[in-house]
C-alpha cells in the first residue's frame, strides 16, 4: 500500500496537535511517534526536551515503549556535562543530524552527528527550535542502513516545528497553571491551592485530625518602612525558603499575601501536638535573616486549629486558625494560641453583625438608650449620653460595644454615627414638644471616620436645622484615638463644629496617647474621666491621685469635667470633694429607654442625694 504524501502526513500531524493541551499532550506525543515509526519504517522514535536551567535533556516520549526500564532510567534525565557526545550535542543542536553506518569513519551530515553511535544503526536527530533557541530533539533509530531523502528530512523539520510550537504552548499553559496556584513572590502555594488541598484533607472519610497553623508575622511594616519594600520582599522570600527546607516532608505551606502564611501539617495531629509544632515554626521564623549588610528578624503570632474530616469546610478551618492568630497578636504577639469555643462564639457574633449591620442601620432595628448625667450638687439631670443598641432578631438586645467595633472595621462607622446624631436630635425635638427640660444636653460619640470625613460638619449642621435643635444642645464626644490620625484636620473640624454652638468633649481621657498635648492643641469644652479611674475611687490610691490631677488640670484649662462609671456613694462623695460635680454611671442610672428617660427628665426628684 503506497504511503501518504509527505504534505498529507504533516497536515495530519498538525491537525492532531491542534486540540492538544497540557492534559492530553503525553498521549498525543505517543500517537505521533507511533505514526512516524510506521510511516518511515524505522525501529524506534523518541522525543526529548531541553531543560536549560538544569542543563539536561529529558525523555518525554518514545515508541515503541521499552519493555524493561531500569529505575532510575539512565535515559530519563541526562545532564549535558555528564553526557556522551550524542547527548551533549543536543544542548546547542540547530540542524538535522544524521549518522549512517557508512559514516563511521567520521564523515557525518549535520552538526548533530556523533561518532559514538552503533555502527550498524542509522540515527537521525531533528532539533526542536523555539525563539531561536534549541528546545529539544525528535530522534529516529533504524537498525542497519537507511537513506533519508531531502523531502523526508524537510517533512521531519516541519513536524519538529509543530512539536516545538506545542511544547511552547504547553509550557505557557503550565506556567499559567502554576501562577494560578502559587504565590508569585515566593513560589509557595496560594489561597486557591490551599483551599483545594484542605478540601481534600477534610473530606469525609479521610484520616484526621488535620492541623492548620495560621502564621502572621509580627511588625513586618516596621521592616518595610526602615529598609524598604524590596528588603521586605527579600525577607519574605528567605522565610519562605526556610520553611520549605526545614519543615517535615508532607507539610503543606501556602502564602496568602502580605505577612500571612498557612501551614497544613502532614499526617494526623492532636491539639497539643499541633501547638508544639507551631512553637517550632515560631522559633524557625525568629531566626535572623541576612539582608545585604543587615541582619534582621521578626517574630510571629500563630493560630492553631485542629479539625476532624467531614466536620468543617476548608474555609472555616482557615478562618478559625486566623482568629486564633489574631488573638495571639492582640495578646502582644510572638505567641501560639489555639482556637477555642469562646473564640468561635465571638467570631460567629462578629460575622453575624457584619452581615446584617448595614441593613439594621438602614431599617428600624437600631434604637437609642439614654444614660443620665447629673450634677451632684442638685442630683438633677443636666445631660444624657445617647447610646446605640440593636434589637437583633435572633440574638436579642445587643449593646453598642458589641457592634461599634465591627462598624469601624467595615467602614460603617460613618453611617452608624450619622444615624445616632440624627436620632439624638430627633429625640431632643420630641422632648421639647412634650415640655421636658429644654436645657438638657445630649452627648453622642463620634468615630475617627466621621471626624475626618469631608462632609461631616455640613451633615451635622443639616441635621440640627432639620430638627430645629440649637447647636448648644448637642455635645460630640471624641476619643483620643480619633484625633491622633490627623491633628491638623481634626483641629479645623472641631473648630467649625464649635462655630455651630456644638460642644466638644474628649472621651476616655487618660487612656490614649499624648493626652496633655491634645488638650493643648485641640478646642475641647469638656473632659470626661475614663471609667477605669473612677470605679476604683475609695479603694485604689493610684486612681485617687489620677482623678485629682485630672480635675485640677481641667479646672486650669477652664474645661467642664464629667466622671464616667460612678458605682458607689463613696466614690460620689470623693468626686464631690474634689470639685467634680457632673457624673454618670450605675450609681446614678443605667442606660434606659426613651420613655423612661423622659419620665426621669420631667420629674422634679433628684436622682442622687449626698
């Protein structure tokens, strides 16, 4: 039977390779080599690729397959430095190389010929070239002599070109697949790869328990700020390499970005075993790293979670370990902490709040409680603090301390703060209509995000106008944390608020940074002593000294002063003797609903009598 024309052979190979990808390429290679063996009536055919980084030639496919292949296969990977002349020539071969028995005297065609071939064998090597660089060879072996017409060699060159193109395409696919599953900076697995690995480990029926370590490097920003981000990247790379080299084989390491890593320990581990392994990881990370002329080190906060297969998802396991790492960092860092049931409850609450808070602000789920502030000289209400609360549909009444931190962390603090100010002014307007005390001041807390927002002052002014409330009936409480972000801008904002008649209080005084400096630089009207110093009055000598000094400071700066957290008559008498007359706390009244507060406001009876 006559063989197909050469151009048809090349077209058939091109058609067969057209739909090949990384998952089917090995099968395609074997089929192509089989067809070439049959078409050219040769004994064997092989395909080798060059690894220029390792300087080696790698066997990719052969036909027919050898029956008995030793382990390791001496033909599998051959390094050019150790190879005989035939293999060594592959590294730079660009032309067809032919060796025939008649050439054994040394005459050979092409730069790829070799004198080491068996003299009764005809061999042909056709280079694969891509981008002007040899990327491998397509080789043929025929026992005995065989002519290779120029037309046959031209067809083989065309087929080699097709194979080189496929090689480049598959390499590109492999690279994209690698990038999709690995971190670009370190080469470690990324979040997607971690999820796939953990899903497999945590599948029902798989062995367990499975230990997950969440590693958060401490204070990497300081290193970046001092040495630069290039040095920071080099440090991350050095730590990653150390973990790869020194952790136990079978451990899975992923970088989630920035300064966060996740390690899934190989095998099964109890909680105590996982904690011990985490301590080893912490010690590894704390070892110094050389960055140029600098020797630096960072510590790590590591969270540990041990999961049973089938009981939790991969994402939940990572989040649990992450939460434990956050607790370790909050406790000072450089520590190992395991996930607990209490953390789970707090995490569930936080997630619930984060998901539903915006809708609660926009709807009718939030409300205000009011905590009276009295003058100890009369026992009568002079001001009230408006405190947001939330009637949660499944968790019942949530206090502001439960959801305000979540609002600040999720950029909802501004929206929440506007709601509180608007609702407070609306309440003031109602009280005026009901004939309640017209002189009472409502105090509300404002967040750092509110103070620094571009439209804050105008928003407050619009709210006062909408409810027909005088500015001097509103007092905005600002914590020291809120003002340290931008002292200059904060000074301007607070001054503009005072122009509206609004009073400004510094809240939780003494617990922030550079308190005296802030009092000097910023336009405050009221100083509120933090409850932590008031609770211990009468029992803690240090608290008495601090409160006394704070009262004297406020008096010298001509500031009104309010003590928070008053718990006892004894503390009330001490504050009275010190000259601090305005107080709030459980001794006066806990936060109450609006109806109760209005009754208290209308009553002529003092709430406190000394």
